[in-house]
């Protein structure tokens, strides 16, 4: 029997991959896509663009836009009144505001918690609903978990301290789902850090890759380059989620989709890959996170004479040569700061559940290996624009 799916975030980085992958499954009938748009025609255009991006086939008879917005006050009512959605079997909630910037905290909470609540309230009215798939994040474990492997059962933990509002809201999202739906209708997937695409083409988004482009620009990095990083490409995550959705007799309700202990990487390993692609630039040099403040002071032309940053004159000269205004460095460091904090947590997410599910998902490659196909794209990323909207 064909299954009908309702998906949020279908025009986003991971959501776009999920939409295309789900459309290729033989057991999938219609895919309803919640799209923020002023008209049905524009909504169709946005969805078609998702398929056109990598030359996939768009079938307007199966890919059906549902105009709506998670910030919309009456979204639940609109969805309940739309009788065409009564045959939905699966909801895939991949939409989220992923900003790390505190200036967007209110918006992040509005979309990631209140928007989810609206979808959940509607889902309770669906008689044919089999599974609610929530795309969370493994980083909800909080900043206390450092330099070790973390299991699914450790979260959600209400005592966890979060570096950014985003991870807090994703933790609260899991709690909301448990409060609204029975356990047998819930599938929670927690990707670790999603970096790029392992296939030799332009990824749908440069999210996170922006950090690599910024580090490539700076070459002097205020952080511990040897802390372990758990990163996976978007195509791996989408494939794993799709296979979990249709897995018969899943053993668990929650899964990490991660590199795990066997494929965790480090910033040093990633930078070694980048360095080979840009040999004309200065060598990478990792210095302590405490140097971040001094870098900001240098950007303000207020660096003290006894600062340790003065021990790296070749990098200061290099920055002067590539920036018209040293204040540009403040913009970059403001955007990069929370990512460096995550980088230094040393978190690795256990992927045993996923690999033992026997659904055709194999161990991912380390990020320093799979980015070889896309590392040349770093030069095309507008790092200053991305820093202003992290």
C-alpha cells in the first residue's frame, strides 16, 4: 500500500535532500510539502527548484505544495481544515531555525518549539498517521558532555546547559513530541554536525562549510584543533533517515545519525585536506581559544603590546594584506565564536543503533576524507555575508 507523506522544511538543506530521496521510494504516493509562499504557483516553483538543483525529476502530481508557515498563528486550524491531508501516513518534521546568533533567539524559539506544537496538534487529528519523524540534533546533550562518546539515552536531559538557543529548542522539541503522541508513533533522528555533501557537486547549502571557508581565510585559528569532531554529509543523513522511516520492526525510537568513534575527525585533519587544495596560503596554525579576544582587539586596532598574538607577525601581515578594513575580522570572529565552542567540546555520538539496524546504512567516511570532492568550493563562499547571518 502506498504511503503519503507530509514534510516541513522541504526547501531547506537537509529537507531538500529528504524530499528528493523520499520521492524516489516506490512505496511513497503523494508528498505534501509545507511551503512558505504568496501563491500556489510560487510554491510549486520553489519545490521544482529543489529537484532541478541536481537534475532530479519533479512530478507535480505527487509533489503537492501546502501553503503555510510555522510562524502562522492559525496554522493548526488551516491544516485541520484541509481535507486533502486526511490521508497522511507519515509526517517528517525537518524544518527548523538553525541560527546560533542570540539576536535570533526569539525567532528560533517561535519556529522550533511553537511551530512544532502547531504541527503536533494537527497530527493528533490524523486517523491514518503511522509515524511522526522528528529531525532533531545530537548536540542537545549540552556542553557538560565533553571529550567522550555520547549515547542516545543520555538525552533529553533538562539539566543540560546549552551553548546556543537552537540546541535547547531541539531538546524541548523532543519533550513536546512525547507529550503529544504515543511512543509507537514517534521516530526521532538526531544527526550530528552536517557538513557538505560527499558527492562531487555543489551542496544545497554552505551551512557549516562557511566555518571551513572562514578558517581557510584566517589560517590562524583560535581553538584546539585536536578535539574530536563528529561530522556527516547531508546525503548520508538523508539516506539514513529515509531508510529508517521505512524500516520494518525498528528496534529503537531514537537514533544518532553520526560518524561515531570510527569516523570522527579533527579540525587539524580537515585543515590538512584544505591545505593541500590551497598550498599558496600560509600554513594553518591552531592557537588557544583565549586568543579570540586578542584577535578582536587587533581588529579594533587596540591590541596590547604584550599580547601573545604579536608572536605571529606573519599572520597579522597576511590579514592586513587581504582585508581592506581590519574591522572585517570582528565580523568573522563574531560569527565563528559559537562554532569554535562546539569544536572544542570533543563530542562523538555513538552510532551503534543505526549500524546494527540492518537497513543498508554503512559506516560513514570521516569528514576529512569526503570533503576532498568539495574543498575547492570554499573559495566561492561569501564568508562575510554568512557571518552576519550565522
